[in-house]
């Protein structure tokens, strides 16, 4: 049997396994060779602290509870990295990768239950979405809530992996509990809104009322248990601190309440605009279709998108990643449209354009990924782990050229799959490693540490942000020599976590050989101040995307 025939047989006999493990492997490529950057730096430090101190309801930074998150996802990364001993980008993000692969599996099940190849096309829409792929390749609490939402939707729309039967209510309860364990009350609200939306779409009003009461009881029980744990762990002080982080601070910002309905459309392209187009073009079926199976599914996808998005639009604190639980619903709508593209006005012309585009773009992307792999390994010396995407690019190029399709429907699925896989390969093999190199701080931190013989003071550097990019590059046992100098007081919720030695005036009292790290755009002002005498530049470099200067104190 030819290899192409074996691949076709594998897909036909083990489709669900291919979706789960293919998604997992594809989005993990090159990850282990990338430097930990951005928000993941904070999570990596939390995982390291779990190896040093007792694990509580909140992760720790500098020995203090970081009440913005619960410990669930950092703890999973702690287990994946064998107690923090083998911590790198892959082990840090392995829990998110597994959860995102589970989302892809549920999306596949639901989409296939509606229309042939609808699930496969929906998974490809997730892969084509740059922001979703990036979200999967980070430690994401929002992907975890999205996985809970997908589990609930799967039980209601495609029970037992699409095999049919009654929904497993115990699994829905577990999904709600998991959502709370990751995101607290907001997790239950997001996952519960998906549950309520789909039951409303199916007009199962008795079950909706029952689950509304049950969900409220689950949320209340979880909140009571968490409240008791917090008080037992840290008393009233920790409770007030947690309230400030988890609730009060979320309403301090004042972004527009339509932020997710406007700004996110382009950020999650092409998934988001394609789904909106399907909703608009199918409006008659959605609102007048009654109990028709297709109408029920489309209404479910629409409410899966709308209700969680509305829920996170209430607080003023908004980030694009917060609507991750709504993305599977959008992917299913977009996948439904792509699988039956000729059913829509202008669909035939769009299909021909995409087929021509795929014939041109897929070989180019594969070549670019292979070339990038040679650069990462040969020029930057990132090691064999950086060649994974390049090898995958060669495999996709072979598959695109050699595998033939027996009918037009299969050929269209091949086109959509080729675009989806190549879109993901472009992200994981070219854009993500490039971003890691640009945003990486490791080389500069190593140079600073080579010069350090005592303490180092971080002067007016963004606390809980830029400073962590330096801290992550220092061995845990040496971090006690890192100090903070700030001219403005920290908010109360950060003051305990980051003790400050004073402001710029402390420079004159530091000993000879002391090191001070300052932003380049602030360096001249520091040196021209009354306290800048005797300091000279020892090194320069970047923490993330910002330029910094390392100053050294000469002999008095």
C-alpha cells in the first residue's frame, strides 16, 4: 500500500485521534527552543516558586500570594515540568496545548454532527487564526475555560463524541467545577453562559431552569470553599487582597463595552469575520428555522459566541484573550460555511479564488518554514528542537503534491486543510521563533549577571512587568540580590510583593561596584541628577522590546 493510501486509511479509521494528536503536535513544534517571554515569564516564576514553597490557593511571587490567578494552571505546569526541574516553554505550556487539542476534538465532533467535513473545516479555522494559535502556545487560563465550554457544548450537541445518546450530566458538572478552579466565578459565568445559550437554542426550557439552579448552587459551593480556604490560609488580610485583585481591579479600567465586538474582529481573523458572515447570511434560518437541526446548531453557535462575549464586556478590564471561550462557537460557524461554501451567495467564486490562492501559497509557505528552520538551527544555534516545523513543512509539501482526491468534496477539504495547516506552520515555524528572538531578554541578563558581584538595583522599571524579564534569567538562589528603587509608590496589592529600597536619591549611598538597571530613555535624566555622580555605563541591551542601560558605580 502506498504511503498516501495509508494516510487516507488512517484518516478514515481514526479521525478523532488524528485531530487531537495532530493539533497537539503541530502547535507544539519549535516551542521548546523558544525563550519564555511576555506574560508567560510571570507564570514560569510561579512554577519555580512552587518548587520552593508550599502550594496554596494562589500562586506565589517573591513569596507573596499573587491573587489575580488561582493555582490550578501553574500547578499543572509544575507537574508537567517535573516539579519545576525541567521548566521550558514546552513544559510550561503543555497543559494549555492539551486543553486546546481537546477543544479541537470537541469542535470536530460538533461540526461533523451538523455537516460532513464541517468539523474538519472548523478545526482548520482555528489553525488559520494567528491569535488563537499564539494563545494555545502560552499558559492560558482562558483556553482552560474554553475547554470547559467545549466539553459542555459537546455533551449537548454531539454526546459521546458524536455517537449519540443522552448528555452526561456529571461531565457538565465537572466542566463547571474546572472552570471555577481556573478562573473563579468568572469561569463559571463564562462556561455557564455557553450551557444556557445552547439549551435556549434547543428550547429545552425545563433543563435550562434546572441547570440555572444547579449552576448557581455549584458556583455558591465553590465560592464558599474558596472563601474558607483563603481565610484558613491568610485570614482577613488575604481575603481583602484577593477581593481587590479578583473583583475590584477588574472594574477600574474603562474600555468600551463594544471592544470585543469591534477590535477583536480583525485580531481573530479570518475566523471571526467568516463566522459573522455566516451568521448574517443565515439569519433567516437562525431566527425562523424553529426546531430544524441546522437552525438549532447555528443558533447554538451564535449564542456560544454572544453570551460569553457579553459577560466579559461588563468589567472595564478587557484583553483579547478573555473571549477565548467564545472562539470555538465562531470556528464552528466558520467551518460550517467553509464546508458548504457553494450554498452561500458568491460562494462559488470565493471557492475558486481560494483554490488558486492555495496552489500558490502552500508551496511558498512550506519553503519559507524550511528556510526559517535552517536559519534558527544554523545561524542562531537553537538546536534540533527548532527544526520541527521545518520537517513538518517538508511533510506538508509532499502531502500537497502527492495525495490525490477522488471527488470534489474531498479536494475542497484538502484545500482548506492545506491552508489551515500552513497558516499554523507559518506561525509556529517563522513568526513565533522570530518574536521570541525579538522579545527575548536572556542574552542581556546573562551579560549583566556576569558583571554582578553583589546586588543589582532596578531603577523605575515597570514592576510586575519588565522586572520579571530580568528575574527569570537569574538562578532562584541569586534573586535575593535584586532590589527595587522607585520614585513613585506602588499600589497596595504590589507593595508587599516587591519591597522597595527607596527612590533615585538612594543612588548616592550605594557602594562601589553596585549595578543599577535603568531604561535608556531615562538614563540621561538619572546621570544628570544630583545623585548620578560616579556612575558609568557598563552594558546595554533589551528586556523584551525596551532598551535598558546597566550602570556601574565607580570607586568613591
